[in-house]
C-alpha cells in the first residue's frame, strides 16, 4: 500500500510546521491511555502513524517498549530528534512491518483517518496479541467557539480530496468490524496557547494546506493571521487559548484468529 498523495506531499513539506504548530495531548488523556492499555514495563506499544512524536514522547515514561511506525521521512526525522533511541520504522497501517502477535497495544493518535480501514484493521488485529487493545485519539477543534468555527470555515474550503471523518463518523469503521469491540470512550477538554503566528503555524501544519500551490497557501495563512488580528475574541491579545475536545476511544481484540 502507498501513502495517500496528500499526506505524502503535505506532511513532507509541513514537518517543521507540524512540530511547532500542533498541540500535544492533555495529561488526563495520557492517564486514560495508560490505564486502559495497561502500559507498564514489559509491555510493547505500537504508535501507528506517529508523526513527529506528539503522542509518542508523552508515553516514554510509562516504561513500555515503544515502537513507532511513520511513513513520511521528514516526520520520522523530527520523531527521532524528539525521542532519541526510539525504535522507528518506515511503514503504513495497511502493511505494518511487524510480526504476528508482537505488540500488546496500538495507538493511532490523529492518524486513523489516513488509514484504509478495511485493510488497516486486519493488520492491527494481526500484530496485536490476544487480549490486545487499540486506542484512537483525536484532538478535535472545538467549533462551538465562534473564532474556531470561523477558522474551520477558512480551512475547510480546501482539502476536499483529503480523507475526513465528520464528527464521530470513524466509529462506523470499528462498529462494523468483526475484529474489535468497544471498551470505553472518554472526552476531555484541552487547550493550546498560541499567538497569531502560532495560529498560522497550526494552519500550515495541515497536509492539504501545506500541499497547496505557494500563492494559494500564503493567501490562506494571511487570512488566518487576519482572523487573529481582527476577530473580537482575539483582537489585541498577545496570546490566546485554542480549545480542543480530546477524544480517547478504546477497542479490544475479538479472539478470532
């Protein structure tokens, strides 16, 4: 399987912006993952579509053996710099470069929408040990906040070819799979402190924005900066909180092998 062209083009160009502009994950979400996936020394955890390691680095202290799979070379370079000594593999979710039943848990943080679920879910099931679990994690922009809704309108004019899940539509892929069953789902609030340039970096980190022709991409970023300068909730503020709804969904392997 090859990587989606927008991911390959966009993330190779946007690795720096991704590292600077994307949020991390809230401590409460990490606690949920640590407990639900039973992360401790002696366990093996696969971070699938690890990106620059925004999630990966938060799990190092759990003591698990971490393996990161990331298909974009520029993202792997950032990941290696952020987590020295980490085992990092080039690969995609549809063809995971690991043996059968070799990991105890899998995390897909902000990456599952890029997977071909019909191919990726059997692969995830294949590499998981019996009683293994998979966690999907999303930092979802809180569009109940007026200026975030306006930002989403600016961004959503682009990237119609990029794979998206609207709301919680990803649940359908798991609920129709005979390989997994739901265990738990939790949502916690999260914020990212930004200034106007940070908001522009956040926009620039999106694959389909990074992949735009230069003039069009710069026009989008100007519009984002203008939003920060003129929106009544942001105008005149040196920094502001970007609100997210962080969703953690845990699924367990069904014991059919």
